C-alpha cells in the first residue's frame, strides 16, 4: 500500500462537496448511446458504477440540444428519455459512494449537415475547420458552417441553461461546461475561428462573452458551486483549432475573470503535442495558470501516478483527471493505492457499440477472484 500519496488525500469543493480522493475520471467520448433516443442505458450504468471510486467522475461530453450533436451514438441531456437514462446512471454511481458531474457539450462547426436534416452546423463565423465528422455513414469532411445570429447565440445560452436544469433533475452533483478541444465555446474564444464584428467578436472580452453568459444562465438553475469548466489553452493543430498570439492572453483573461465566481473547479488540459517551439503558447499549463486562479484547479492529459502526485505536491494543481487509464482500469484508485500494474486499453474498441472494451475490463478484485 502506498497510502501517503497526494492523489489519495480527500478534497472538499467549494459548496461543500467532499471527495474521497484527487484521482478524477476525465470526460471520455465512448459512443455507446446507440439507440434512437441517444440516451444512456444499462451499459452506461455499469460503466460509470464500475469507476465510482474516483474522487469525481466527469461524464463523456453530452450534447445540450439536437443542434449541438456532431458524433454518432453520443448521449444528450435535452429530452425526457435522456434525463431518465441519466437518472439511472447517477443512482448507480451514488449507490457505490461516488460523485458525478455531467459535461455539457455543443460541437459547433465540428459537425455535419447529416446531423441537422441537411442544414449547416452553427458556429461563431462561417469558417470551415477542415476536419472530419463521424457521421452515421462514416467519416465525412466538414463544411463551411452558418455564422450564428444573435438570436441563435441567445438560444444556445438557453440550451445550456436547460441542460443544466435537466442535469439537476437527473441527479448529477454538478455540471462541467465544455469550453475545450475546438468545440463551440473554444471556437468563440479563438481569433482564427471567430472573426465576428459584433459584441461576440473582435476583442478578447467579446470573444469570451458567451461563456460568462452561460455561467450566469446556469446560476439561475443551480448553485454556482455546482458548475465546473474545462479549457485547453495551448491546443493547436487539432480539432480544427489554430492558435495565435492572442490565444494565451484570451485564456488568461478568462481564468482571471473566473475568480469573480465561486465555481466547483477549473479543469485545464496540458498540451497533447509539443508546443515548445511555438513562442506564443505555454508548454506547462498547470504551472502557468495556477497563480492566476484562486479556486480548485484540476489538470489533465498524459499523467501517470508519479506525475499526478508530483503536480499536486508542487502546488500546481489540486486534483488530476485521468482519461485513457480509466478506460481499462475501472479501479484506478485502488491500483494507484497498491502500486499495482495497470491494464492497457484496446484502442479498437474506444468508440464501438456494446460492452466489449467498455464494461469488460476486470478490476484487481475480480482478477484475484478468478
């Protein structure tokens, strides 16, 4: 047993949610909601309950509306059927003593007309990300999206609010706003994907405006201490995102302004590729942003047990969110605690329907039981 690890120490979030450790489960798209309603069902209950020893589970990205969809078989939180499905998931996690937030998602331009009855996806500006969208007919090239009107922006803010209300009804402990990985909110933040000339474009303050409108809207249906946010400041060359000299100053502005709120946490991602040769980006996200944010800071991407403990011990983060390791190690907390060997995931089953590669990874306890 390695019980003196920083990762294993309890932490209490603003608002009083007491978590038993700092090993969090990061949001992982798994494309298992393969049904006409895009609702979670029995395999989702089992999958999340298996991982309930995490300090906090953050669900897979979940669309706030039909307009927000961009990948096949991803669940939503905008219909009665979806709310009922998620109720069973939260109940299963809570019965195992776990806590769970839902990640609220709108993909923006990283969608395809196939998801919208032939209509164009919505985005801050009519700029094609030149990526591929995973449609019911396979991967297809993205198209030039429709620039959102002010009314469509207001409706999207309302959709986030409705999704938050639905999440509370479904029994979640909170929500995480997906402002990361080149999706809709990230598209607004980025000056290369947002060339608007109204109050939602141009200045850093304008490009961040929609985020704070969403936070303010969610505060009307839940305590702000139940709201988390995920950002990926140094992302470039992926998800249609191209960073520029304004990128880091934009995220610095956002993070500092978040101190005006009493959020559950801020969830940041380290760069998934080497950006050390790009002078206007930051290679060490936690270290850079920790001094700017007063609340609970969670870091993600590329951490193992040793690196996770070190980033907390150094004071650069309060918790670590693990993604890929949680796919094949449902009892990741117990394995870290015991210093046990970790199982490797089968990448071929990351996004395939069914239980294979989803709920069939055994825990240490199950392995020992034979």
